[in-house]
C-alpha cells in the first residue's frame, strides 16, 4: 500500500507544508519506534519520582500534602499545555515540537536534585510536566493524523511503550539510588538520557510522518465528516472530557502515593514498593490489544469496563488486601484498567469526537482534561488520607469516583462521531 504524502490543505493564513517524498516501510517503522521510545522515556521520567518520595520527604521534611502535590502536581504542566499545544500542532512542525518538548522536560528533571525546598522543586516538576505534556499532545496528534483509521491501534503501541516506561522507571530509579546511596542520581541519569533522545528524534523521525494531515493523506477516503459538529467543543467532547478527568483523578491518585502507602501503612520494603509500582507498568502494556479492539468495538463499552475494573481494584487494594503477592496482582490490574483501557480509549475517542482538521485540538483537549484532574489527584488523596485514613481515601477516590465516569458515558451521541471503519453503517 502506498504511504501517505502531505497535501496542501491547512487552514487559510498558515504556511503550506513542503511536499515530502513517499515514505518507505522501513522509514515508518524507524520513525514510529523512535517516537515510542521517546514516550517510554517520558513515562520513566514521571515514574522515577514516586518510589523516592519517602527519601525526599525525609530530607526536606515535607508534609504528606506537599509530598502528594509534588508527586502528581507536575501534571498541571501537562494540563496547561494541552489546548495551546493542540492549536500549535495544527499550525507548525510537529517534529520540532516533539524534539523541543523532550529537551524541556529533561532539563526540568536534571534540575530537581538542585532544589533548595518545596517551591523550587515544584517549579522544576512543573517544567518537566510542561515538556511531557507538549510531547504527549504532539505524539497523539501525529498518530491521529498519520494512522487516521487505525489511530487506536497505533496508540496501543504508544501505550505499550508507556507501560514499559512505568515498569522500568521505578526499578531502575530505585536501583540507581541504592547503588549511588542518593535519591538524586536517577534524576541526573534520566535527564541526560532525555537530551540524548532529543538528538535521536532529529535523525530518526521523518518529517513526512509528523506533518501528515488527518483524513487528507492522499489515501482513498470516502467518509463524510458533516455529521460531526463543526466546533471541537461539543456534547461528545464534554462527555469524553469528563471521562478523561475522572480517569486522571483515579490513575494518578493511585500512582502518586501508592508506594508511600505500601511502605508506611503495609510496611513494604523500598524494593517491594518499587516492584509493586513497576507492575502497574506491566498492566499498562495491555494498551496494545486494547487499542486493537478500540478500532473494532464501541469504545463506550471499553470505557465502561475500564471504570468498573479500576473501581473494584482500588476497593480491594485499599480496604481488603494487605499481602505482598496480592498487592502485586492488584497493581497489575490497576495498570490494566486505569492505563491500558481508560488512558488508551480516552486519548483516542476525543479525536473521534472532532473533525479531522481539529485532530490537534482533540489531542489537546484530552491532555487538558486528563492532566488538570491528575495534577491535584495526589493532594486530594493526601487530604482524604488525613480525614478518613488510607482505607477511606482508597474507597472514595479509587472505588466510588469511577461511577462518575460511567455516568458521563450516558451523554455520548455516537451518531455525531467519526466511527472507525469496522463500525460504520454499510
């Protein structure tokens, strides 16, 4: 099958893209692999902080509130960049945006060990979040455009890379901290790896891939888009935005203080807590088969399964199960439902709720709604712990909150969406 070219159909007043040569299969594979690896590093960069919270908290004498905010507050940087990055990506080179964003979050990571206290550490975490958010928005916009009709399956590969990063981040980070007898070492290593990754992206990712235009790629496409609302702000984006926000509150509420819960409440060793956090990444790797299904079944059903599964897992993990092996299993299931299912579907279904020319804004809307909620999830969880204990916090934020996501699905009108080919009326 011929690979897509880049036609000139951008919005009036914007610079026309330079015509690109058709891409070979090898170029697509190499470019896509580089993007996935960069996102794996993004996930590792995020995850390395969580298992080290007890050591950082002890050195700086942070409260649980401060620790929870630092653990998940960086996602506010991701959230703030969502909509601006979406507009930017519909107008300028996505490749340049990806490369610069990797440099930004890597510099933020390197700066964390130099923090004097809570305020500047929070600024460095926020800077990392800005870079990670722009990169995530750019990658999902690239996938939504280049792999237009198989975007969920392509996003599944990115979810697989994310899961691998979630798995490797705590394990490698804790090992580096233990070997170097300092929690600062992992941040130096991961930050340096990010700078190297930016250079790899410059060489490995073809511009023809990053600048493809959704639904206008030169392939035969008889689909009409008039049934989709002209504005990217519509009933379906509202419903899926709520689903994304609930997903962010649940997943990052779990991630942010889960290792602290295991160590301080269940008395796990640092290595056991890091392994449990890593097993969340194994669950997140189910994004690949989930992405395959998302191009073939109603995504509302998958979202329903994700919310129900995450709620049950959170309930068991914080109110019933205390054993080491059982917590490992539940950590895997939380990664499966909250990341593999919910993240993969929320990130793609919002693009299917807008017209092709708004794919960047669809990706940006996901980043905004998901990560605004995620930014305050750790603080919310910490406050719930202070008022209701660990069990009460797990019950409210992880077990009951997913019901709000299930309720939001009732607002969706599938007739006003871009359905994948397998679900279109014949």
